[in-house]
């Protein structure tokens, strides 16, 4: 028996009992450090290897103290989910979970359980497992599970019975989807529906993912409303400016501009202040604070290059590029694809052609149009930090990569061949 290596949910019509037996044997092989004769889905197998690298106890998991009520409340207030987004998650999932003898769980980006609602019977079962508000369900603590592994893989995931790394979780089936911050692209947390393994159904994951996307859409509408309010402040201000200028929110999203080509976002320093700074896409600029954002005016003069670029891939869900220059420090959150590209370029200082990058990212050197489109988007965000012909970090940029000790933890969401080769346990 085999399953599709790329599936994030169980295939429809799967014989659950037979699947659990087959995966139990595959798990035992993985725990012994062997390649399973019958491989699980690739996302599960890679998670098993990571759990083993983390030293997770396959029988009980790792001990991790639960947060107290005060800390849970603090995390609820600072996790980034708005009240309307939470209401969307509850409306879409709590009633269904309750009727289906499941629970709905919402976690923060660290996998800490912040909200838990649904079937009273299943909540009591979850209590015995330690699956309660304040507990951590991070993959590094409890091994392969829908919440922790979805946060690492940055995609929706269903985990059934013996796919869980820790044996005490085998009676459960879980379906989780990450929720992203529409302003930064970072993962805010995950929403999950869990229940007895016997109730597993492939459509559960599709429902959870759809409701998570609705919550993101709600937050996107709120962000657009904030930009509209900022646009009302910007319009009369820009009308009085003779020259080039734009107004952004605190995250660099552009509300309005004058004299400049249309752009959605600019990369601002971590602490813009009220002085002249170098911006990767605009060069030397004057940055002035406004209520709810900043006024940015390109200045005359030579634009210095960044002194150092640090690509940080230590956090599984928050890859970032930090640019250090005399006038400031810029931290740019990276999409999964852009993180892959920059990691590959950092490992090839001489550069990569479009065909070589296509092979690195997709295993297909003919996909050069896709690569060029991604590189165009990336260069619009970080300017001349990246050169082309071939694609590479510019000659005057010093590049450092910060990553964990274990190859399995490097951009674990990535299925790019270049990253898969690095993470492969047998090298």
C-alpha cells in the first residue's frame, strides 16, 4: 500500500485500519533509523526525521510546562488575530466540531493552545492527553502532529492515528491549517479540528483550510480599511509636495504616492525614526513619521550599499533577511519561495542562471519564466541587493546564513530539490 507522497490529507476511500497498520510498521522502521519499506506521505516522513533529531520521546513526547492563565491571556491579546477573524473561525468550525464529536483548537505561531472549544466529551479526553489551553503542540515537543507540523510546513495538513510520532496520540485524527498575517506574510498560528481517529474524513481538512482562508480574508479587509484611512491623511499632504513622495503604513504598505511608479510595499528600517536613510528599492530617502505611518521622500545623492545581509532560516515558520547598513537595519519577512531562492544563492556565491535556479527549485530547468517572474518580484522588494546575469548577491554585499545545526530543520516547508537534498537523512 502507498499513499501520494505530496498529499496533505488522506486519500478518499482509504482503508483506515489497514493504513494505520502499515504506518505503524513504517514508524517503527523510522524510529530505528531505517528507511520504511512502505513510505508514508513525504510530509509525514520528513516530520518523523525532524522529531527524531529533536530527541522527542516516541512513547510520551517531551515534557513542557503549560502556560498559566495570565500568560494565555497575554498571548491571546498579542498573537495578531483580530476579534473578527476569531469570530469567523468560531462560526465556521465550532458548531460542526461539536456535532461531529471533535474539538476546535486555535494556537499561536509557537504552537501554544490559546483557545479550545467543541465536544465536552472530547475535551475531557484531550485533558488526559495534556491537549489543553496553555499547552504546547509544537513539533519539537510532541513530534508529528497536525498543528505543529502544519506550522513548520506552512501548509494545511491532516495527521491520522499512527502518522503521529508519539504513540499516545495514535487514537487521534487532526486537521490543521496555518493562519498568516496578511501584512507581513508571517504565520500567526494555526486552527485545528481534532477528534477520535475512527472519525477521520478527508474533507475535514478542506473545511478547516477554507475557514482559515476566510479568517485571513477578514483581516485583509481590515488592513485595506486601515490603508484607506491613511490615504485620507496622505492625499492633502502629498498634494502640497513638489516632487516624489509616498505614504506607507508601519509595515511599508503604500497608501498613496506622487511622482513614483506604482509600488505596493517598500522595505522600511526596523526603527525608521525621523532622519535620512537608505532604502533598498528607493535609495537615499527622508523618512518622517505620520499618524499611522510614514512619509517617505527620495533624496538626491549617492545611495550607499548595505554592509551586510543576514539570511536567517533558524525559525521554521519565519525566514527573514536582515540588511545592516550605516543608516539603519531592515528586517524583511520572506515568502517560502523567496527564502528558497536566497538560500540557494547564498550557497552559490558565483550565481545561478535562470535554468539552474529552475532545476534547484522545481527539478525542471525549463521553468525559467517562473524563475524570472519570482526574481523580478524579489528584486522589487530588496532592490540591488540581488544582481542578475547570473542571479546572485551583489558583489558589495557580505552575506551570512544563520541556520540550525540539523539539516532537517532548514526551510522544512520546502519541497525544492536543492533543499530536499540538503535535508535528506542519508545525505
